[in-house]
């Protein structure tokens, strides 16, 4: 089998969109004769990034030797953290070819958490992706944004998918019917997700937060009327999606939002702000509703036909995501290390 090396600054068992993406396309890659191998912080001494524990800070001592031993046919750098940066430096030095991905609004995140101006971070991001054969990003609007920030023609859109063997509607939603709606959110409980806009909704009903994160205990104490159930996976997570009347997505910084299409695949409409991410994913008045007033977005989403939500969600496919990923692969030229 041909091997694809994924270099990431996430641990492989983390629950987030980046890890979910690679795990789900991996099965389709294997079917086509490709094997994923990973270099991640779990293989080195590492610590949590201050104020953003989703990113792990590792010093990848011996990375070049590690890459030599693996001798991959193709290389993909998934994140712009220490492992990604160190790999970019040595690959440039030895003429090794690779692709990269832009998953997260990195400059906006750095400004929010540390206060560094976006103009400075964009310089770093352009440098990081400068030698990439192909830069994969989440949507067509993100392609346009990166080009507006000085990226070249090597930027391509890379869709996301949903596991339809797992995420699907229940046969009879009526058995869960109540007089007041069940509103849910699934995701990392942290500042950048703008979750307080969800918790502060004025619509009577049950608000459920699924997920874990640095602000879990703080929000649990501040919003006692919200049910915080922790992180859920598999059929247990699917049941929350299925029982919900609406999925509330208050984030205004995600580049995609896999949780939205997971909800849609269960027939649950999405309420969100009209910002990047939702604008690329939601079919307005069909699979969800976007409005600058989140209360109004929720009220409108509650009126949508769940059967239509499910039907229109079927375009999202991990098989298609793998095809787009595989079409962008470049031979690593790993033999250049030995010259």
C-alpha cells in the first residue's frame, strides 16, 4: 500500500473537526490502497498551549529521522503548530514535497487569545504555506479569503462529510415531542465558540450543551438552566442530535462546522448567524435558518421540514472529501533526504 504521512499538532484521540476529518477519510483511503501514518504530539514530550489547550506544543526532536524511517509516498501537514512549522523548515531544506491544510481561522484565534494583531499572524501563515504543493481549505469562501490575504492559485476547496451509517434520522420524531423545543449545541466549550449567545436565548425550552473544554465549569456555574452533559460520541451523540428540535450554532469564526452537517443528517435544522461557515453549509430556509438575531434564527428553524433537512444534507460525503484530498496528493520526493 502507498503511505500518506499526516503531521499534526493534535493528539489523534482528540474530539475536534480536524481529527474527525482525517479519521473519516482514512477508511476511504484504505479502500483505495492508501495507508495513513501519523506524526503527532503524543510521540514527543508536549504541553497544552496556554489559553488554547486544543493545540499541543511539542518539541519534535528527531523529526527528520522519524520521517526517514517512515519513508512516506505522500506528505500532508495538517496544522500550523510546532510540529507543522518544524516539518515545513526541514522539508524546505531538503526539497521534500508536501501539501498543507488551513482548517481554522488561525490569525483570528491568536488575536482573541493572545492579542497579537492579525496582520502579523497572516505573515506567518503565508510563510507556512508558501512551499505547499496544494493548500486545502474548507470552502470556496475560504479559498477566496486566503487569496485575498496573498495566497496563490494552489489553494483548493476541500469539503467535509458525515458518517451516514451512524448519523441518520429516527423513524418517528413525534415520540420525543414536547410543548417546548429541545435546543442543542455540540462542540468545544471555549471562548471562541461564542456559546453564551446560545445560553442566553430567550426562547422557552431545554438547552443542552454537549462537549468539553476549558470553560465547562465556568459556564456550568454561570448558566444553571443549561444542561451540560459532557463529551459524547457514537450512538449516544447521535441520539442527542435526533431528539433535538434545533441545533444552535452561535460561532462566528469556524471555517466549516462538521457538527452542523451531523445535525442535518439526523433531520435536525440548524440556527446560526449569517457568517462564514454557516453561509457555506446551510441551505437557507431548507436545512436551517441564518439571522443576525439568533432568537429569530431559532424560531424560523423550528418551522422547517425535518425530511427536507435530511434530504438536502445528503450531498455531504466523506467519500467525496477523500477524492478531493487524494486528487491533490504530490509525490514526496523523500529520496532527496539521502542526497
